[in-house]
């Protein structure tokens, strides 16, 4: 059996080994904590950069949206202005056509009225129903027509 001294020495060696193991474990735990903290810091920095990039993208999108709205508004105004001009031209053309048509219809109406009057007078003369002054008008009207 082992002597007391050997047993003490073995216990001391075991204690020293245990102490050395504990020191190593503490060192490894501290290093692991440092790595964990460093990883957390890196992740936070990456998160902040991503947040900044997202905000920048959002801002640029809003700027482009505003520019697009402004261009659409300008295009709408230009279209409305052009439509108004075309409408005014069409109204002017329609008014001119109306006046021309009115003049033509009035002239045609006068001609039809005169022809009807001449025909009436001619029938009256033929039937002997005309007055003396109407006979002269019919002859005069026929000369105008011919």
C-alpha cells in the first residue's frame, strides 16, 4: 500500500491539477465571454448599418415618388390645357358652321318663299283671280327669274 507521504503527494498533485484546470476553465470562460461580447457588438453594428441602408432606400423611394407625382401633375395640366384649346377651336368651328348654315337656310327659305309666291300669282293669273297690280308683279318676277 502506498505510504502516507505518497498519498499526500498524490493529493497535492491532484489538487494542483484541479486548480490548474479551474484556472484554464476561467480563462476559457473569459475568452468565450469576450468573443460573445465582440459578436454581439458586430451584430449590433451590422443591424445599425442595415437600418441606415433601409432608411436611405426609403428616402430615395419617397423622393422618386414625389418627382413622379410632380411629373404626373404637370402632364395632367398640360393635357387639360391642350384639351381646352382643342375644345375652344372646335367651338369656334361649330359657331362658324352654324352661322354659315343659318345664312344658307335663310337664303334658301327666301328663294322658296319667292317661288311659292310666284307660283301662287301665276295660278291666280291663269284662273283670272289676280288683281291688276299682281299681274304686273308676276311678269316682273318671271323676268327676274329668267
